[in-house]
C-alpha cells in the first residue's frame, strides 16, 4: 500500500491511499483505493508526518476511532470500536 499527500491549491488536505489489496486489513476496515484520509479522531492530516502523531502509540481495547475520508470528492466517516481478539 502507498500513502501519498493529497494537495489542493498547494495545501495538504490529507493522505491518499493506493494499492489496497482485496481482503487486506485496510480493505477489511472499509478503505478503498483513492480514499483520502482528512482527519483521524478530529485531528486534521496536514502532512504524512501527522498520521503517527494523531494515532495513539498503541490502540487499546474499548478505544473508539473515527476517520473522515474523501471518497469521490465526498466526505465519508469510518468508525471502529476496538475489541479484544478472540
């Protein structure tokens, strides 16, 4: 998978995702090729360096994650509740 900065008028508006494979973890989470991540838990993605800063060091049981993406130019919200693996 590749993550590429997406810019509008010279300003980074998010991180575009490419090379998502069928049944990969990203695909199973609902991401599609060309989706642009614009916010994670309300924090805007101003550069690719922002992504590790807005995600916690380790995601814990019970955490709620909200990611807003642009898909076909329209905002889409993806949400997950972290649960323990069986």
